[in-house]
């Protein structure tokens, strides 16, 4: 068609040149000089071709326009073009549907009065309108907004300039990114929940007492988990079946006491925490301010923009009634879904397990302390019985026990070892119960036979104790407390590495106490003489580290010998 049009135009110009200008304007009806009827016919034909060509071009343009409109209408995203005054020039069907208006009711209106409904233009196009003069106009960055339905859109804007480079129009494409934002939000919540679970498990490992664990866990839920409110409540078996708030973050404890939350099936027992304890299952409530359940706490929830609350039961074992529950509030109405819920339920299970373990530890410590006290009392009776047979050495075993424990502590031994040394020293002379009282209290030098009887007391004590299962090597300590490093001790002449450390400590304490105290056959030699003895025999008869620790106690730390 283009070639045909060009040929027709050329022919038309040739005809016009051949005909020439009109010279006689007075004779309008007469034939023009030099022009034949054939020329007029050819001219009309040329004009018809041109008109036909123009009509076809117009039809092509209109067809392209319709196709463009159809293409834009096919887009699911709302699209509009507005002028510099923000009035709609064009829009697609998706935009009209979002606006809820007919095209005729949209064109010419301020676009923000149609969609998105807001108080003014989006930031990007408002800036462009202010800077409407000629020059460089960069397209604004993507801008997000949320509409009343809760859907989120991303606005991509493109400036349209006139021929002089001035800002004239703006093209907006509003992409619905609601699902993308929800997915991003869900991923953030999942990551947040994973961090919360990890921090909670670390708190469980470090926990030494129940109150401290609850305080740390509620802190983690708010600081790491990002929840505005968290608290742990325990079920009381009182008449009102009240829930005692143990630890709270984001809400005052007094607010949960007046009025008190209940776990009973009553007016105060309809919160997620009360129901979680009563029913033994996770309880979730969205938009908690809609009803009257949380009326007493409405202001607190409203101030924290709470949109969802959850109660997670705490139980020590399956089938048992929960002893409490965790209450958590979130600002997102779609919180506590899917993986987030699973992780929080796992955290609640871990917390309940940790609480049970801590309580078991307390019970074990209590039982162990009772057992220890019982053992102490039993040993005290044995010691008193022995001292009644030898009043001249009354208090000897107690003082040796105190000095032995002090030496062991100075050497840095663990508390478990200190306790074993204490008990072993309290009964280290238990075997003397088989030695006649007359020999024990004899005021003169012992005969060889009598001394042999005395030397048998470590073995006798060992034989009495060896069948008792102590958590420490008590029988071995009693057996070896008179052994010496060079093998000159008794009853077995054990040497260096064969002598237990506890027995080496007991040996030094026994010598120091004995030399410092009165005996029936001699007066007290004093602490200086006792220290001189162990220093002189350091590394020969007595362990060097034990001697050094004992000397430091008396000379550097000025420890007085137990009275």
C-alpha cells in the first residue's frame, strides 16, 4: 500500500504541474485552458487513492489502539495514567474493578479518590509534579502501600514527558504483592521462632533454678522472638482454680492477679492460658479484643497492638493435667501458623522438661542433704562412742577433719572430694574401738606388744568400713592414714604412688593435730614443732604438695588450729 500511495502522489503532482495555475477567475464554469476532462478524472482518481490510504492508515492505528487496550486490559495488575494534576487519563479494566467504578466515572477524577483510596498522591508522583520543569526526571523507586482489605501493592511509576522535556503524565502499575509479603512475613516469623527455640534451649542448659529459667524464657520470647507480651502461669488448686503468674514480660504481674486468671470453666477461665491448662491443648485466638474474654486486659492488649494470642500447656508427662501454661501475644493476626506454631509447642515441651529436671535436681539435693545429715549424725554417734573410751583424745577426729578439709580446699580439690575427706577424717580412728581402753589411755610409754595392737587399728577400721558403699574412698583413707611415702608406715608399708591422695592429706593433718595437742603420756608440743616436723620430712614421709598447703594455711593465711 505504501508503494501504491507513493506512485499515486507522484502522478498527482505531475498532473498538477501539467495543468498549471488557474488564470481566469471570472469564468468558473468554463473549462480551464490546457486542461482536458481526462485530466480531471485522473486527479479525482488520485485523490480517491489518497483518501483510501488515509482511511486504511486510520483503521490500522485504531486496530493497534484496540490491541493495546486489550493487552493492558489483559493485565491482572491495575494500570493507570494520570496527568500532572493527578487526574486519570486512562486506566485498564483491573484498575476499574479495584476502584469499583465504571470507566466514565474514573476518567478525569483524582486517582487516589478511586484507587488506592488515600488522602493524597503517592510520594513518587507528588515529587515529580513539584519538579515538573524541564530537565532530567528519574523514575521513582518502587513504593508499597496497603489497602483497607489488608492487601499490599507495589507501585511502579514511570514519568511521561512532553516534547519539551517537561513532566506531563505518570504511568502507574500496581502489582499485588500480598502473597509475597505474607511469604516473607512467614519466613521472618519462622527464622524468629528458630532463634527463639535455640536461645530457649541454651537457657535450659544453663539454668540452675526454676525461677531463673522462667525469667530467662519470658525474656527470650519477647526480645528474641519479638512478641510484645509473654508470661508463664502455674495452676493453683485453690477454690477459684486461679493461675499464678510466675514471670511476665510486657504486662505487669498485678494485672494478672486483679482479677486473677482462672483455669476453671468459669468467666475468668476463658483466656487461652486458662483453657490450655484446663483442656491440655494449645489454644489460639485471633482478634482477642473482639469479645469480652479479655475485657480486664483490653487496654494492655490495645496498647501493644495485639492481634493474636496463644496458650501453650506445660506438663511433666503425657496424660497428666498441665501444671501451667505459657501465654504469648503477637501483633500479626496471622501469627502462630504452621512451622511457627510447631516450634513454639516444641519450646513449651522443652521448658516443661527443663522445669521437671530442675525440680528433680532439687529433690535429689534435698534427699542427698538428708542422707548426708543422717550420715553425719551416725558418724557423730560413733565418734562420741569412741571418745567415751578415750576422753584424753576427745575432739581429735573432729579437728583432724577440719584441718584435712582446709588443706584439700587450699590444694584446689573439688567439693565432692572435700566432703569425702571430711567424712573419712571423722572416723579415721574407728579401728581403735578394738583396742583396749587401758592401752589408749595409758600415761606411760607403750610396750612393743601394746604398740603392735595400736598399729592394727587402721586395718581394723578398714575391715569395718569396706563393706559400706560410700561415694568416696573412705575405707581406703582409714587404711592408709598411717602409711608414709618411703614405705616405713603401717599397716602395709605402702609407698608413694600406692597411697591415695586423700590418705596423704589425712596423714599430715593427723600428725599436726597430734603433736599440737596433749596426750596422756606427754604435753602438747605446739603448732611450730608440728610444722617443723612435716617440713623436715617433706617429700620423704609426707607429700610435698600437702605439706606446702598446710604450711601456707598456718603461716601465710594465719589460720588458727581448730579448737
